[in-house]
C-alpha cells in the first residue's frame, strides 16, 4: 500500500513574527516541519515498520525552500518526496485540490495530514481533501491500527473520544498524543540526500487561490510587568488568578 503524508514548512515556534509591507517576512527566520504533520510522518513510518508492505511518500506544496522540510522527512525515514512548487500561496481549499490530484496519480491508499496547520490555524485541509476524493476520514486521531483494508483507532470528539473503523482509502488528520515523532539520525540524514525528490509545477494541477490576503498585522499584548510575591503561596495563587481573570482575561 502507499501512504501519502502531507507536510507544511512553517515558522519555528521560538521565532518572532516579522511583518514587512503588509505580509509576513520569513527572510532569515528558522523554518521547520509543522509539528502536527510530524505526527503523520511518524505514524506512516510505524505502519511500514509493522511488517506491512508500505511505501511512504511525503508531499509539500509551496516555494522551493520546502525542499529542506522534505529532506527532514526523508531523513526521518520516508521513502521519497514530491515538491509541488508555487509562487502564490494557496488557501486550504485550493491546496486540497493539489493533494487530491497527487493522491490519484500516486494511487495512494491512505493520506495523513496535520489536524491543524500552524500558519493558517485551519482545520480544513483534511476534510476538503477527503471530500474531493470521496474518501472517508477521521479527524483528531490519537490511536491508529492498520488491519488489512481497514484502519481502527480512536479520535477526539466534542463529547470526549470515540472508537472507529474505516475502510481504505481514507484521510486521517493527526495530532499530539498519537505518537512521539523520531529525530533524524546522522546516517539517515546522509541517506536522505540520495532519495528521490520529484519536483512538479503547480501549472500541472491548475489550482488557483480562492482566498486573497489583503494585509497582515501582528497582534501584540502590552506587558504588565507585575511581580507576584511568592512567600505566601495562598496569597500568590489568589493574586495570580485575579490577574489572569481581570487583566489578561484568560479565565
């Protein structure tokens, strides 16, 4: 079987956001594979290692710099990678069209993608891809087992969690708790340089953005610089709760 793992290259969580001329400026910033997507990569690798005949293909749709993210995934253990290069950013719905087309071309049986994209803060990609393909899907998956032509597992729902059984082909969106992604080892980093990295042009797929970003601004909160005396734990806790409720308005 073939598993297609969709990844995105995003700003590292420790980096500060910079805005230049109304858009996010990523020049000089550290970019990494979206953490949510790493869980999908790891789960695909675990399925392959469970004595199942599996090929893991990583897909990124974005600028040429996404090659670095794909090389990281290849070093984690993916078999090969596909980079669909774009100049103008695609929204989740337009991107789902590309993912669906690649899945058809690759004859994928299972698609993994992150439950929520860090740069968009969107949950739409997995659902939109499943809709285009007419496949079943599981969102916010935290446990998964492959049994022949079916996958069983558990996922989060509003009421808590529930068990499911899905017949392949299927789309699975991943999240923290599903597994613990591995780190690339030095030998695998070296091997990754020799693995297949196929490049495609977005023109081959005909996807066009549905959403146009007019401007971008960074929300910044004013620091209160309030110090809490911790000598009396009860008083300190009461003061902290008051600040969170009345000043930060978080509770």
